[in-house]
């Protein structure tokens, strides 16, 4: 016995009395709160790269997701780095995707 996977209406054309139909269960993707960033999307704020300092060359998304200190850095860059308006703009756009619109109070 051999098995051939058929697509669309091709299945209907091959049904006979001796055809065994196996129903496949629906697969539900698990819910996630993780922000998925397409690394090829150059317009996505998560793909913006820091140009100076210890994080130079790294994307906002990679810094933010690396650790708690990375989150702290991106929060600083978004809301406190007034001397770097380009950092503030891109990091605040990225944080908005996480639902963060202001620096959290400690």
C-alpha cells in the first residue's frame, strides 16, 4: 500500500468505496505575547541600529530582548536620551509596539 497526499479537488476525484479517509486535526498555534520582528523589514523600528557606544551596530530589538539591562537601555534611549533624538524616536516607536508610551517610574 502506498500513500499519496492530494491537494484540493484532487481528493474528490480519487474517492472510491475502498478509500480510507484520515482526518487530520486542526493545529492551533500557541498564543504568544512575543513581538516578532522581520529582520528584512528595514522600516521596522526594531531593526534600527544604534550608531555609537556599547550597543553600536546592534538592533533595538536585539538589545531589548537580550536581558533586563537591555530593556533598561532601550527605555533610557526612548525617554531620557535627549541628546540623541534619533535614538529617542526609533526606540519610542519600538516600545509603542510593546504598549509602552512612557518611562516607568521606579
